[in-house]
């Protein structure tokens, strides 16, 4: 730390002496006992230095932070294990972790204790410098911290302090998926480590916390990249991107769960299409969300997040498309400039030498649908109004965190002008971008480079296993059929198969696999897990993992259905007139139209056909001439409205004998489903459905009234992440829950539930439900509140139920629940309430605290 007084001789200088201070951080990897310090006068004028001092700063990490601290405790044997891993990393120049890198530890926060395991996090050595190490933390079953089950902590400087944090605020505001990211002081074994940034890992809690259904999160494998970098210090001469297989987070859980595995198989096909630019962006992504994603990256210069090995993707199981998950936007030095990219100057330069891994970020701009949405988003977020609003909303928190960070990093100041300057540049260049679009500059991109010619044939033993991919295409007739890809720039020989990676269990006549070649083989033993490979002229046998799933192909269920069944009737209005209509082939109505069902229309959906509309639907039945939508052979694949831009209206309709969409792994839950499609439903009847939900509304605003649900297979009305009202509606003979709301805000009044197999009215996952003048007769549970939900119930009857109220926590990432109830009539109810510890029932103004333990296990 240097501090000096300087006297200048420059004429007219009113202040002859000034204080100069400089803080210098010494890298841990600098192996020396001495430092030379120089003062350098660049002006050529005479200057005098007085009281030059070099001081070692006191420990700033012991600052008096205003935030509660996170305390980690690791036993000495495990600390030594971490030190050994760290020392090895500094010798290699890069951090390597595996399943053996985890150690057991304890964590405390606000008097709450957690059993955890942790390991080092990151790839580069900046995560290990000094005593401020970065960790990945997993909380063991039964608990969560701030709604997180797995998260990382790291030096806030790694993501350039508040820049990453504020970018997440913009992303969340615009409903673009991103990790939860914030700050917390950390102690390790009672030693202060200063302030850290913590960040959510890629698990089911990420999409659910941002009002999405659980869906697979996937990425391109980074193994090939880091294996090459470890050995050679760069990756240019090996096909790391081409060899990068597509894998899900929570790999084992995903493949063991049939639903998640089916989702992954579809998702990997979509990501494969993106990787090789096979389909348009609008066929791959939720186009509005990916446009927002790129627009925010343009504004915030989060180019680091577009490196292929940093990209993460969420498969939305409702619409069967991908959404990008934004994270890791900045480096220690701030934003990463990316020459030749469209971002900033809106110009794609001549790109003959552009590497294959960078091309998807160019090709996405060839889709005119994407460009239209991207322009719209740029115009919105580059306005001063947009930035003023979001800065005003976060002003106090920015100042608070800036003050907290300055306690450890005294010279840090958040640059509020950064985004305004970028926004101004965007506004200046938008017309250039629009002109280039009109000139067709983005319509077609042709890259002439032959990537394979630039790869070396240099043999490296440690690289071989990472550049051969083996997929299980199927297992039939007592054989295992494999697809093998050799991504190496030299040939290999397949010599056998193995059950373990210790010895060959089945030898075969060597099969040559030339460089970049793909072949199919059959193995007699279906239990094999490894392919045995040799490189010609070498003795070593390589045991290559066999993926227990098929290889990706350029095809998805949605794309198949769309290609065969798009409804191409001319005009903006599609009308189903009064009379009988048989739908025996799937109908998919694109966006930009209006669908009308006239009074008296009778629609019979048979032969596993589906009705899917991306446009609003208007059902105009009357009391005397209802619209009937049914399936006489009980095979209909649902009645579905997806992302309609205007509100739909269903009046005087009957939905009966319907099943749900179920096509080659694309599965929904509702006989009638509306996703991101506001709806008004009046005087409609839902009966005899053959699927999980009779009516499922997701991420929408709804008004449902004067309806009836009868003879329902499982749940009657299921609302996920919605806002709306439900009134004057009757439920009778319901297989599971009559009304089940998750992550929703709703008013329910004048409704009656009779004969429900499980719950009458249920609120979960942080729902806020008001219930008035309702009755539940003959259900296992009258009213249930779970997982941080809050139900306000008044003037209701609970009749012939096993439990009147249940209040509990099912998912650890949420919290205790609450019910406030007034003027409740109980009749023949076995137990009025069952309240879990920490949850609360307020009954007629009296607090009834919970005492029950593990309540969820009684019902699930």
C-alpha cells in the first residue's frame, strides 16, 4: 500500500502538495520474498515525493458488515484435503474437481444450522487466491437456505461487483431466466473472509422460483474444453465444441425419472439444432424470451455469458421449446469485448474464419421473427425511461451494497453511467441495424471455413476419452445397439465392451473408426457400460462411458406436429360453424388469427388428434345452444391454447371425455390447457376427463365463474403461477383435488366442493388465496395451505372431512404456511386442524401454533 505527498513545480498550481494513494493486491501465485517499488514521473517536469510509505494493509475482511453472516465449519482433515486440491491446482494452472472433491461441513445462518457438503468452485486460479476461496455448497435433504438447495459463493470481484448483480435485476424484471444472485459476509472456522457473492446452481428451484414448471436444465459438456486446456493451455487445435455432448444438470435424477428423461431427449434434439444451425431460432426458442435475453446482453455487455461453455438452457415442457438461462456475464475486469460480433455496432463482419462454436450467435439473427422481437426489445430497454425506472427501484439497495463492498474494497464505486452510455450507443445505431435488415444483410450467412482442417493430429493420451461419444440407441432382442462418434482428428480401433472400467468383458475383432467418423455397433451384453478403444500404434485401452440415452437428432414432437398439421386456412378469422365437426387429425393454429366456435358447434376430436392454438379462442355458446367439445373415442390429445396475445373467452361450452396432449414425449397435464393466455370462462362444464387436470391454466390471468366440474379423474382446476377469480362454481366427484393453486394469487367465492378424493381447496408454493362463502363436503382435507402459502378463509363450511385445515411445509426451499380463518362451520369433521411446527392457523382470531412433524409425509 503506497501513500505519498507530491510537490509539483508547475506554475499557477494553487495546491502545491497532493496526496497520492494506491492499493496493490499481490497475487498468491507470485513466488517471491521481495517487491521493487518505483515512483514514475511521466510529465517530464520536476516533482518531489515526501513521506513515501509502503504499508501492509490491515485485514479489511473483518469489517462490520450490516448483513447477517454465513458461517462455515470444516474439520481439519477435510481442510487439509482442500489445501491439497488447491496446491495441485496451482501446480497445474487450473482447478480440477470430481465427485471425490467434496468434503462434509456445517453451515450456520441466523441461528439456523445446516448439514452440507462443499468443494472448490470455478476453473481459474482467481477462485483460490489468498484465503478468499470460492465454494460450491450442497445442503443435505430436508433444508434449504434462502430457497436454495445448491449454490456457490465467490469473491464479488470475480463478476465485477455490482455489475453482475444489477444485470440480474434487469433480467428478472423482464422475465428472463437467471440465477438468484446476492451478497453475504462469510466466516470459515470463525475466520472472517469478507463479503461474498452467492449464486444459485442449476436445479429445479431455479425455474420454479421464476414461475416456470419443473423442466430439464441442460448445457454443452465442458469436459472436452477443460481437458484440452489443461494439457495445452489452449483449445484451438482440437474440436472441443463439436465433441461437446449435450447433458442435463442432475444427470442421474433426470435419467431415472421417466418424465424428465423424455423431456431431456426432446431438449437435447432442440439444442443440437441450435448447435449446428439446423432450424430457425423461432422453432428452437421461446422467441420473445430469447429476444429479451439478447437485448439485455446487448445493453449490459454481458458477452461473457455467450461463450458456448457458459451457456445454459431450460426446456419449457409446456411449449416444448428452450429458454436461455442468463448468468456469468462479467469477468474480474468487467465486460468482455467481443470483436466482430453484432452486439454494440450491429454489424456482422466478414466471418469466413469464425469458429464453429461462435456461429450460433450469428445464425440466430437470420430469423426475421427473432429480429423483429429483438428490435422491439432494444428500443424499449435502451430508453432512459426504462433505465430510470429500474435504477430508481433499486437505488437504495445499490447504495447499501456499494457501502458494504467498500468496507472490503475501499476504492470500488459502482458505475451508474455504464448502462446509460451503452443505451445511448444502441439508440444511435438502431437505424443502421434497421437499414442492414432491409438490405438483407442478415438473411443468409455462409461460413466457408473448413473447421476440421485446422485441427492437429497430435496424439495426447489424456484427451482421447473426451473425444469419443457413445450413445445407446435402443436395447432390443437381447442386444445393445450403440452409436459411436469419433471426434478425434485421428482414427481409433474399437476392441470390445466392458461392464466395469477395470477389464474388458467382451472382446471383438477390431473395428476401425476413422477421424470424425460415426458408426453403429451391436453388443450382445445389454449390461455393458463402457466401450473399449485403442489408438493404432498405442497399447493403452481406453474405457469410454456409454451414455444410457440415444444420440440427438434434428427433430422434435412439436416440429413434427407443426410440419404435418399446421392449419393453413386463409384469412385472420377461423370459424367452426354450428353443426357437427369431426377432427381426426391434429390442428395447429398459428399466432395472428382469431378462432371462433359458433353456438351449436359440436366438435368431436378422435383418433388421438389434438387441438392447439397460438391465437385467442372465442367459444360463443348460448344457454340453449351450447358448444360441445368432446372425444367420442376418449382419445383426444387435449384442447390447448399457447401464448395467445389476446384474451380468450369460453362461454356456454361443454368439455367432456378429453385426454391431454401426449405425443412422443411432449406431455401436458390438462384436458383443457391455457399457457400464457388470459381467459374468461363462463357457464362451462368439464366432465369425464381422462388425465391429470380437467382444466390447467398456467402463467395467465383468469376469470372462471358459473362453471361445473363433474366426474374428474384427478384434479379438477389446477392453476400454476396465475392471477384470477373463481366464483359460483361447483365440483362433484373429483378424484384428487378440486382446486389446486401453485404460485398463484386468487379470489375464490361462492364455490361448493362435494366428494373430493383429497383436498377441497389447496394453495401451495407461495400462493395467496382468499376464500369466501364456500363449502367442502366429503373430502380428506377441507382446506390446505403449504409451502409459504397464505389462505384467508371466511364464512365457509367444512362437512364430512377427515381434516378441516392442514397447514404445513412440503418443499424445503419454501417455508412454513399460514391460514387465517373466520366464521367457519364444522360438521362431522374428524379433526378440525393439523398444523405443522412453525406453520400457523389463526382461527376466529386465535393463534394455533403447529406441533406436528413431517406433516407432508402423511399425505404424499
